[in-house]
C-alpha cells in the first residue's frame, strides 16, 4: 500500500476525520459510508479517504446488511484510500434493537474484521463505552494493537480515562461539542493531543471554524492542524 508523506498538497492541511458528504473545500476528508460505488471512487483523490461501516441505527436489518458490509470490505480493503472499518458500535438511545442484540451484532462485525486483519475501527458510541469495551475484550487478545476512534465523542474525563485504560483510542470531536450540556466541551482538555481528531459528521458546521474554536479552547495558537495531521499519519501506520 502506498505510504503517505507529509505535507499533503492542500491549502490548509485540515483533516475532517468523519463526514458523510465530501465537500468541495481543499482539506483532507474521511468519508463514512456503508456502500462504495464508482461515483464515490471517482470523486476521491489522494486527500480523500473512506471507511465502510454498518450503522447501529440499521441493525434491525442486520441479516440483510451484514453480507453487504462484508462484500464491501472484501472488495475495497486494499484500496489505497481505504482508512478502516466503521462506523459501527452501540447506541442505547436511538437504536431500535435491544442492547443484547447490538452487542451480538458488534461481535459478529469485529470477528469478521479480525479475520480480514483490519485493525482500524471507527465507533459510534452513545452511553455504551463499557459494553463496547466488553465486546472488544471478547474478540481480541491484544487490544492495544488496534486503532480505535470514537467518533463525535461526547464523554467526560472519567470516561476518557476508562476507555484509555483498556483500548488504544483516538477521540474525534464533532458537532455534539456545541450542544447544550455537552460533556466533551467541558472536558476536552482530558484528551491527549496525540489522540485528538476533529470532524463535521453529518452537520453543516465549517471544519475551518471548528478548528478555530477548538484551538481557542485548548489555547493551541494555530498548532492544532499540525497535531491532527501527525495523528492521522500515526493512524495510517497500521495499514502499511
């Protein structure tokens, strides 16, 4: 697989780690999708990447969607713009299937990815980090060998500590940061800088403005973009 080298030829070197639509602006973007097609592939350049997932909100259709997910992974896991698997995970608030069923689906997904030697995962987590960790522990012997990204993360300092004690996590900060009573807006300083990403998810927030806000919050004085780029390159190491 081609090795990425710094610097990326973009105007700002900003990384939008998780989005559902590629934007026209010049930045490094990671598209989260459940099914790749030729139109998407043709829209990619060396600064555009993709992940393939199976969202927990759709688990009521798991028997139909899981074979499609596996087909997509098998077909595109060696594509140079493939970054990892996800999003998938557990959602205790909006998912229509039971927690037990969600855990069983997540285990099936992880065991399949383990067979395919995929080690980068983008997780959807809503009030379920303990359950997610438990499923990972049932599937893998060496959790720290994995790269696990909690996307649009919204947790407090204690949750960050609990996750970090078990996994090798990254935390991607998205639009939930701006919501009333957001936990992460108060405790973002608890995330190690070498484990931090920013994203827009499915919102219309500007990734540029998002970087400016988090830089201000962390008092980084325009250093955040360089740090996130370094983190991204570190994440890519596992794919080489």
